[in-house]
C-alpha cells in the first residue's frame, strides 16, 4: 500500500533541511509546496510572529467524500533539538541513522513524512475518507510554543492524532501529565564568611533545609517532581545572599498535582520562617493534562486501526508533555501515536524503514476507521 522507496527518500530529503525552533522557514516552505502539489488547501498562521520566529504553524485540509464522518487531524512538529544542523542520514540494514555527529530528526520528520505518504496513498488508491486536517507545528522542542500560539478556530477537527510518540507503531498514548514549574528565590543575609559569619544567613542552607524535608522524585504512579537547577553564591568568603531553584511537578491528576506543589511551597516558606528570612515563589502552568479513556471515540478509532493492520494495540500513558497536551487544553481530544523512532534527542537516534512505513499505514487505517463512524 505504502510506497516504501518514496517515503524513505522523502525522509532523507527532509531531515537534511535545517529546522531549529524559531527557524522553521525552509522546512515550512518545502512542506507547503508539497501539500499544495497534492491539491490540499494550505494556510500558515501567525504563531511565528508571537514568538519572534520566522515561520508559523502550517495547516492543510484534505476534503473527504464521506460527509458524515468526523473530521480528524494528524499532527507533527517541524523543529528539532540540537545538534540538528547538517544532518547526514545513513541507511544500513534497513535502519536509518545519522552519521553520529548529529541527531537524525526522526523526531519528528518521521511523523511528517508518514502524514504526507498517507495522503498520497488515500488519493492513489481512491480510499474513502472523511475530512482530514494536517497540522505541522513550530517550536515544539522549545516549550510547545507553536501549539500554545495556535488559533484553535483554524482546526475543525473533532479529534487529533500526534505522530510524535516513542514505541513501535501500535503504541497508543491517551494520557499525559500536566506540568507546573516552580521558581523559588531564597533571600538570605550576606556577611563575611571568615570575620562575622554569625551575622549572615546562608540562602543555600535555607534551601537545603527545605529540600531535606520534601518528598521528591516519583510520588506515585501519576505524579513526579524534581528540583532541576540550583544557582547561588558568588564566593567562598561571602555567606550566600541569594539562591534560585527551578523545580517542576507533573501529574495526570489535578488534585495530586496541586497537593505536591503546595507541599514544596510550604517547605520553602517554613524553612524561611525558621531562619528568619524570606522567599519569593512563582508558579507557572506549563501545560494541562490529557486523560482520554479507552472508551473515548478518538482512542477507539486508533485501536480499530491498529487491529486492522494485524497489530496488537498497546495503550500506555507517558510522563512527558507534548503539543497534544496543549490541544487538549484548547478543547480538542488528542492521542499520541508511537511511530517507531528510537533514542531520540541523541546522536544515536534511529528509525527502521519498517516502522517508517507502518506509521504511514496507520494514518491511512485511522482515516478508514473514521470513515466508518
């Protein structure tokens, strides 16, 4: 069904187009040209302007002939992590790698070409389907900024499928945690460490006192937290006046999320009180949770599609956040799909040709399943 040589060549072509967060212009233009050549209606939004990038999110529409079918969207992101410039892809024994000096950018070029190939297959084989939208976002790797600045009204879809997940094709990710970031500044009292240390209050000691009283790491099946960075102090002969800590909490349960945030905030505030100093605390919601059940229609369509391919559906939650979280927050039920990429965000990243092809077949199968609703 899928043209293996075509999808592989397109993958090799697109990974060689440099596309960092905020610098997706060249890849966006290449995709727009391909989509227009396929006869799709293509628009580019203004999200790039909002984040000082050089390109916006690209949205394409493929009208269907099955008018009562739900409109569905498929999505992937155009940017990639570093080192992602000058990628030289290599094919060996059915697996695609970089040359070892860069990432491969299967995350998320694999998702992009799987979507493009599926559109070609639907047309070439005259497969009946409902209306389909394709979304290519910017700056996913830089805080999900493309999705955050997407105008939801540009999408008519009733469900979205993000081709950006780990695991083999057949992996279905319907749940992911919300994340809150906590920035804490502990305000100590400076003093000369050798002459009059008793007149100072070390901000580092205050922070350490708070941290030793916290529950951190894996809190339960749904909840994790971490203190990621600590910056403070200027010299060994000065009692540290200030320390800044960057923390995060993630949970698929809103009550548990807030409880852990409150726990950490309380420990910082209590430590400051014990030492007679103050703390400044800022809490920011990075993204909301996504929690679709196995019975949700968006999930059922993928389950049916995976089974139709002769594969076994594997429903698993993830601990990470993605564009899917943002679209869920904008009212669009979303599911993340495993697309077969391995060791992402590393110079050992790879994807097998078998999985690259299977991902495109899954997009076609989901479109077929939606047409039967």
